[in-house]
């Protein structure tokens, strides 16, 4: 059994990025076969007051990079926008995966208790240990937005199943 450390979350996030890209590709193929535009698909929502699919994809690509960078003490890379086309989201997810795969365990050593302050909402800028930001805040958000990507696509008829969430493997 492997030890869980902050670098373990890099692999978790990479698997989330792979799953999200897979869901996007399946969704794009499905809508193409039905004559639905990519832009229509990217604007799908579960509820009128929820953010659209494009936003979900953006968060997975951006959070996976920015939070691993912050915790490792690196300058966060530039994120992607929420209004891209499918090719743009694919490229953004590919860039996120490449970024994650370039990180090393040494970049996370001794970083667990480093205090980080981040404004998550206007006027709300808590300070927490780096480990808490990565393992609670970032992990929860990434998992939520991967799940919303799945749910939005599935709700709109894309043939998805639980196995689609495990395309990055279980090992």
C-alpha cells in the first residue's frame, strides 16, 4: 500500500482530467451524430441557475493546475476560459494533464503546513495549510465539476456509464 502524501493528489487530479476529457469527447461525438452543435452542448446545464458544461470543463482544467502549483510553491499557470469550443477545451485539458505529469514529489515535500491565503469569494480570503487547500478545497471542487460534467452530459442523452469515470484506470 502506498503512502498518501500531497503528491498523491497530483495523480488523483490527473485521473480526473483524463476522465473529463473522455466525457467531453464522448459528448462531442454524440451531439455530432445528432446534428447538435458543440456550442449548444457546451451551454447545457442541469438547472437554470447552474453553470453550463463549458464552465465545468474550465474548472477541472484550471483547478487541477492552479492548486497543485500553489501548494508546490510555484506560480500558477495561466488558465483557460469558459467559452471555448470543444477543441479548445480538449487542448486545455491536455495542457493540464501535461502540467500535472511534469510535477515531481520533491516539489511537495515539506509543504503540508505552509500557510496559503486565497480569496475564494469577495471578502472571503481564508488562510489554511497548503495540505488543507489541496486535499479538501481543490479535491472537492475538482470532483464536483467532473461529476457535473458527467451529469450534464448524461442528462442530455449522452450514453455514459460509471465505467466512463474510470478511463484512467484503477491502478
